[in-house]
C-alpha cells in the first residue's frame, strides 16, 4: 500500500483544487449573469431553461475537478462521471442555438468540460479534445445565426470580451496548475525515498558490524571444531584443548554480539547528531541542534547515540514532522538529551506502539528497548505529548560517569 502524502502535500492539493474551483465557478458565474441579463431583457423561456441547465453543468464541473488529483494524463474516472459532465454542457450548447444573444456564453460549458477531460488524457488525445472543444466554441455562434437568423456581433454585450478572455485562459490555467501539482507530488516522493534510504543505510551499517563480528568468529569456530574432530583419535588432549578454545571463542562472539545489539560499542556521538540532522533535513523537516558540552564518558555517549538513532528512525518512518529539535544539556553529574518533533498522527499519538511516540510493537525495541539500554547505565527515559497529541517529546538522561549495571 503506498504511503499517504505528507500534510504539506495535502494542503498544496487543497490550495490547487481551490484555485481551480474558483476559476471555474467565476467563469460560470459570468456566463449565468450574462444569460440572466438576456432573460430580463427578453423574458425568453429558452434562456430560462439555459440558466437551469448551466447551473447543473456548473455543479458537475466542480465535482469533476476532484478527479484532477491523479495529474495530467492520469486517466478518466468512471464513464458515468464523464457522461454526467458532458451531458448538461452539451444540452446548454444545443439549447443555446435557439437563444439569440447567448451564442458565445452557451458554448462555454462544453468548452470547460472538454478542458477538464483533456487534462486526464495523454498528450496526443489531450490536444485532439482541446481542438474539438475549440471548434465547438467557434462553430456555435455561426450555427446559432443560421438557426435564429440573428447575426452574431462579437462585443455586442459588455461581458463578451470578459468571457472570451476567460475561455482562452482556462486550459492554460488548468494545465499549469496540474503541472505544479505533479511537481509537488514528485518532490514528496523524493523526500520519502530519502527517508527510506536513510533507514536502509542504518540497517546496512548494523548488518556490516554484525557480519564483522560473527563472520570471523564463526569461521575460526568451524576450523577449530573440524580440527578437534580429527584429533580425537590421534591426540585426545590436543582435541580437548581445541574444544576449550572453541568454547572461549563462542563466548567472546556472544559477548560482542550482545554489546553490539545493546549499543555498548563506542559510537561517535557528535557524528550521530550531525547524521540525524542531515537525514531529517533531507526528509523535509527543519532540524535544529542545540548542543551543550558533550559527555566525556564513552558509555554515556554510546547510550545517547542509540537514543538519537532510534528517535530519528521512527520520526522518518512514522511521523510527518516539519520541525525537529535536538537539545543536549549537561548539568552536574547528569547529561540530558531532548528530542521534540511535530507531525505525530493525532489518532495514534497516545496509543501503545504508536508511530509518533517511537514505540515499536516488537518486544525489546522502540521505547522499551531504549529504556533497557539506558537503565543498564543508570539512565532514564521519559516521553510526553502536548494537549493536541501532535507534538511529541522524548527526554533521555544518563549519568556522566555511566557504568553498566546488571
């Protein structure tokens, strides 16, 4: 299932849709006022029917605008929706042939429908639909003149020029808006790709460390076990010594693996902080580092580095953060690390295992895993959300002279 776009992207779409709806609505309003003016002057029943049909066509145009979210060439929706868009516009075009004074205005709804449909078609078909729509606009006054016998005079009504300008601008405005929307969507995809790559890079780093530890030890264990097996019949004492060495190597490999998983190996804490800022910035969030003196104790740095990695990974995976603040302060015998981010899904912010709170459902990971790591060096971990639940704070504290506890 594809990831939902970020809130900023959704907001951009709402602004884009709003501008498109406003443009269509304003154009249709001008056309309706033009027809109403004709009706008030003539009292023609045909013009009254045109006004009703135009209102129906306007409603369908505004509803059809929502399908533009797929972008240019994204494909048409259900044929029923397209038929519902074209039918009232075509009816206005036909009835308008019998209403002198509404020649150009009556051609606008069908042109607007053609423009909307064209945006959802591939480029060659788009040009064809726009060409057909333009022909219907030009041909309508000519056919109306032939039907009614009243010559069409461009500019006879005061709003003719305004309608003509808006008709010419309609495809330009619509296609430009769709181009801008596609740019925003593409940028959001790149942002998400950068976040996923950052998570993958961290996994590869851990896998590389694990391979370095296990690969060497397992190879030595295999060789010594094979040699001990061969020596059993020849020299039992030597074989016994090889088995003893194999046990020690296995124990050493187990201890180093535990140290790696628990985060006790030395980590360059300042590099970890810079990496977090770079990754979060690449994902589209504004990350601010407020750093006091770094703890000199390597064990404290390693524990806090694991907090930075875990928090960064979960912000990238699960939140839609636009601002992240990482603050480090050292007072007396304790160092405190605070990581604050917004963009937490409100519905999940307080739930156990929620994405925004950096909790993983897997035992021994997420907040539970961090608490165990910090508790092992005498540290603590606290979390809090604001009243709305959309802002999350993680606060880790470790003693400066950290020591591993059982």
